C-alpha cells in the first residue's frame, strides 16, 4: 500500500517536473521571440533610416549633377562638369547600398528597378545635351525638347524617391504597431506563466514535504516491523535468507545463524558454507533441491536435518519464493524453521495414538465381554425368575412375591442398561462410511420401531419433507428413534401425544445457536412435542450420560438415550439443542451441515 502511494506521488512529481520544464522552455521561447522581434524592429528602423539617407544622397547627387550640367550649358566652362562627372559614381555606390538594405520588401525592390531606369535615362539625357552643346546646337528644337525631358525625368525621380520613403515609413509604422501589440501581451503572458510555474513548484514542494514526512513515518514503522520480525524469528525459531539470482549471492539474517547454532555473521553467507551443516544422510537430496531451485527459480517446502557444531541434530523446514523488484532484479526470499520440537511432539503423539489404539482394542474387547458374558448370567437370572413365578409363586408369602417383583424389575432395568451402554459404545466409535441417505425413509423406519407405542397412546406424528444428505443411516435412524421414544415416554397422562418434525435449510449467521461454526449452511430439524417438558436450566444436563430428571419409578429408562443422540449428531459434525418449559412440552433442534 505504501509502495503504491509513493509510486503515485513519484508519478505526480515527474509530471509536475515535466510541465514546469515545458513552461520554462515556453517562457524562454517567448522571451527569445520577443528579443528577436525587438532586434528585427531595431534593424528595420536602422534599415529605414539608411534607405531614407541613401535616397536623400541620391537626390542630392543628382541635383549636384543637374546644377553642374546647367552651369556648363550657360557658361560652357568645363569646370562645372566636375560635379556631374563625380555624381554618376556616387549615385552607383548609393544605389548598390540601397539594393542591399531594401531587400526586405519586394515593393521596394521594384521601386529600385524603376528608379534605376529613371537615373539611367537622366544620365543619358545629360549625355545627349552635352552633344548638342559641343556641336553648338543649343538653339534647336531638339535641344529644347531634350532639356525639357531632363526636368520631367528629374521630377519622376523625386516622385519615386518620395514613394519609397513613404513606403519605408509605412512598413516601419506597421511593424511598430505589431511590436507594440506583442510588447503589451508578452509581459502579461510571461507573468501568468511564471505565476503558474511558481504554483506548480509550491505544490511540488508541499508534496515532497508530505512524502518526506510519510517516508519518516514508514521508516519508523519499518524499524518497528524489523524489530518485531527479529523477535518473531527468535521466538519461532525462524531464519530468513535471500538468494540474489542476478549476482548469485546470498544474504542470511542474524537468526539464520542462530538456528545453525552459530553467532550472527559467523561465516560468509554462501551456499557452500551452509551445506557444511546439512546432515550427511540428507546432503544428496538437499543438493537436488538446490539444483531445482537454481533451474526453476522456486523452492517448495523441503525438509532435511542439520548438525550443529556441538553435535545437536535439528530438523529443518525450508521454503523460498521468487520476487522480482521494480529494478528488475530477481530475488528468492526464503525461510528456514527449526521444527525439531514439532517432530518430537509428533513422535510422542504417535506413541500416544498407538497406546490409545491399544486401549480402544481393550475397550472393544470389554464391550464384547459386556455384551455376551454379562448378558449370559442375566438371562439365567431372568429365566429362573420366570420359573419361580410360574411354579413357586403360590408358595410365596405376600412379602416374597413383592421381593420377586422387585428382582424382576431390577433385572429388566439391568438388561436395558446393558443394551443402552452397548448402543452408546457403538456411537462412540462411529462407522465412518457416510452414504447418500434419504431422511424420510429413515424416519419411517424409526416410526415402525415404535409403532406399538404410537398405537397404544394414539399419538399424532407429522413431519415436513426431509432432505437427502450424506449420513450414517443406522445412526440417524437411532437418533430419530430415541427422540420419538423420548417424546412418547414423557407424554402427559390423559392427553394425546402430538409430535411435530419440521425442516428447513438455514444460514449459520441467521441462527442464534450457531456461533463461530465451521460451515455456512445447515439442515435444521426440530422435533417438538406436547409432553411434560422440563425446566430450561437442565437443558444441557439431559445430554449427559446416566443423567435422569425424573424418578425411575415414574418413568422407565437409563439416562443414556439422549446421550446417544448427542453423540450421533457430533459424529455428523452437527449440533443439538433442547428447549422446554414444565408441562408445555419440549423441542429438540438438530443442525446437520449441508
């Protein structure tokens, strides 16, 4: 259970750690993106500034060329052509710079191509104008037309430069708007992410703190458990061992050594050193069991002897079970137990059983003697009493006749007592052959055995349908017979005996009589009558041998019948109870396991 709790906690912490790392990466990504956007904006501002500067320089160079060229037209002084001649080279340098820094926009690249055409046209116009001047054709219409075209081209250049500057400013403005939007959103988003990450870290800290407390608690419990295990090992004469399958090494507990009669860690925990303690007659079998363990990675219960250094021989029981840890390492966790006392007690019990069997045999012999040798003189006594009654009773005085009647009654009671004792001895050593038995048929047989008494007393007997179960038929019939005879014997005078036999299947949990019984379901049979009953305080005593609640002169009997009933129910692993009130009848409840 603790392992599952820590496993879930570790999984939770791993998830939190991964989420936190992910969020930190997201924050780093957004920060990098924000810095990149800032860098791009800076570059764009610088680029826009450079484009505007270069365009202004191009215009300035072209103006210088235009002014120098016009001064040359008016004065024909070649010195005025110097700005014109140097302007072309400067314009080309600025133009090359513009191509490089304005490459971020396709529109600007198109504008540069158009501007380049205009500049080429302007310088071509300058060249044509110079030709007119050199040929002194300045007053011609072609010269005027060419001179006017120079103004148109220059206006087109200024217009195109203005368009490029305006476009560059527009791009800069759009980028600044996007950057401002990002600048407003990014800090809030980063703050929320940092806050969420901080919450996760706090939760993780609390979980780690709780886990640390739990670990301390479990460590304390493990310490207590370890100490209790050591005590149990000592008291129970146990010793634990571990075979580390992957490394083929062993670990022995302290009490493992004590079972061998050694001090803890008296020798290295190796299989070879342990085998030295195994009894020489058991080593071959022990080695085979160890080989089985090595191959199958399992050790069922094995038994062998060890010889301690002082010569004491101990009987040992060993067992091992494979355990694969979370790290994948295989271990066989084993145990050895000193069962020498158990073996000693078992041998003593066998001796006692043999003695008991001998006593039982003697008792059986005594029963045989009781059933034959005791009944033989009793039969002779009854025979001679019968002859006296038939032939000599006329010669007896009234007192002699009274004595003769008492002798006859005593002999009859002695015969009944001997018969009941023999019956009880048979139930005391039950026939173990349980067979499928229909209780309805058994009950009818019991009724036939007391049919004469039933007819004499005009008794009314009713019963529910009884089950078929595994039982000893003869004993169950004797049970019903004794219960019916008991109800008929103790019936009220001048009252018709009414005997009811009820049946139902019950659960032990629903019955007040059945407490901590081994079975769940039972057959419940109740035998109730309307006889004289008895006081409830005698409910347990009536099942005792020779126990009678009534005077022998009032009711015949030996006090053995109900004892036989209890013995029969015990033989069937059942229970019998009696409930009664004086003059209100009695109820006998029988529970037989399903």
